[in-house]
C-alpha cells in the first residue's frame, strides 16, 4: 500500500478536514492560489505544536472532498450522510474558513 491510503490504527491521531465550497461556480476544491491548502498546512503545524509527542507517521488526515466519491451522485450522497460517523471517530476537526475582508 502506498502512503496515501492505509487502515487507521488505534494509536493514530485522526485529523478530519471538512471541505467547504468557497466558489459555487467552480468544481475545484481550492482557489487557484491554494488558499485552503495554505490554511490546512498552518492548522497542521499548529496541531503539531499542541501535540508535540505525536509521531508524524501516526497522523492520519481524512479530507472529506478527497475521500468521498464526487462523480457518482448516489455514492457522494452516501458519503455525505456518513460524515457525522467519520467526525465522531476523529481526534481533531479542521474547517478551512474563507477569510472575511470586512472582519
């Protein structure tokens, strides 16, 4: 098996990353500039500071957009209906939030 997919072990730290569509006119999960990717990287660095003894090879990142079928509507809906179960099995939840220039 490659490092992109493996079974979760009891000693793993599971980080659930929730996807939010920022641009409803696009099928792309991120902006061309990679804003969500940058937010996710900063969140994982902050998490690392909070849990410094966690082995990096035991951190599992579950990204709902990447882990739920997107092309088949029935499969996608089944995956979406299972999100609560996936979150309940996670140790951390990360939700990239679009910056509000008015804030």
